[in-house]
């Protein structure tokens, strides 16, 4: 199915109009029923729902700027976005107003004010993602949030060895989704600072932190690690694949449903404090 994305103005620095306030928000969502983060003509994206609700509240079109895009089916615990508006009431009043007008699967966790040159995307210096696997058949109420491996068994020791070998500053073009580099403004060289594989019983969690990510990079890294765990690659072969800088179908993209955006890192705080009653952990995501 082809996707028709709406163009959005890219405003980077020092663009806050006189009399306006920059609001910085954290939002959690279950991405199962949505077509990703970025606005589309069908209107069924996280960005579309947020912009519609904010435009209702402010009685004027509101455009938001997210820290990054998540694909259809990907979830988030603390996506960060910002927008500019004139608001005469408190932050908690704004949070409640936005929250009550959204579907239950989208939840505003925090609202703060930010300095005029803060940008949810361009001020970010890194992100954390987690991918959830289940060795066996997960319960029906959990299958929206993890990849069930069924009868397949994985060697997490081999996965950990491969994960450690992938760390560092490298060109990750081989882990970019099909066609992504043509639209990717960022350099394909990323600093992969953390890549952990942790098992607890049948549950396996892959945690990654990096300076930035290419299109579908996390899901393809997970697919590569899973292939190592299943004995289809050695850790050395996965590293050689990365260094070849050529995308091949032999390293699959893991399904979206197991992936969560966990945290966005900023070198400089957005210059704000949590409003009374807000989730302090959520507000800390923008620090």
C-alpha cells in the first residue's frame, strides 16, 4: 500500500514568534491501529490526531514537530514533540484538555514550556528503543507488544556477542530500510552506544541507544541479531554485513509490534518544570 505523506515545514532555530510560547510535550501511544507517526492524507496517524485536537483547543491550525518518526505499528512510551501557541491558562489545564480529546491509545504524559530555540528533533542527541521477543507463544493480550517466536529457540549468548561487536561509530547503511537512504537527510554514520540482549525466562528484550537511527534501522538490527540467535549468521558475519554497507534481504526487518520508543535524550534541558500532578518520569524524558 502506498503512503501519501503531508509535507511539513522544517523550522530549526530561533523561530518563536512574539507573544507565543513553545510547548514541549511527551506522549505515549499504542501504535497498533495507527499508520505511524508522520501525518498522512488518510489522517490516521499520531501526528494527525494530536494536531486535530490541538487545533480544536486553540481554534487555529496547530502544527507539531516530533523528535522522530515511528513506523505503523510501533509504540512509544515517551515520544517528544513541540508546538508554538498562545495560551493564557496553566500547563496542567492544557494537558488535561489535550488528553481528554484523544483516543485511549494516545496519552499525553507531560507538558512543559521550552526555550524559543528548542526543537524536539534537532535538539535531540540520541534515542533509546526497546524490542520485545517471546520465546514461545505469548498470551493473546500480549501479542500486540512483542514478537512471539513460536517453536523457534534462540541462543542469547550468541546474540549478545553480536550486539557487542556492532557497537561504536559506523556506517549503518546496510541496516537502513528499503529506499530509506534516498530520503534520509542524516549521515548514515551513527554512534551506536548501547545494544543489550537480556533474557528473563522466555522474555528477551533488546535495548539500543544511539545518536540517531536510519529508517527501520532498529528493526533490521533486531532482525540481524535474531538471525544470529537462530544460527543463521555468526556474530562475525553480521559485523561483516554491516561493514559491507549494502542492504540485503538476508537480514530481515523485525515486525513493528515489538518495538517501543523509550526515551529521547537532549544535551540541554528544554527549560521547563513539570506541572502539578504530571508524571515526573515522563517529563524527565525531555532532559
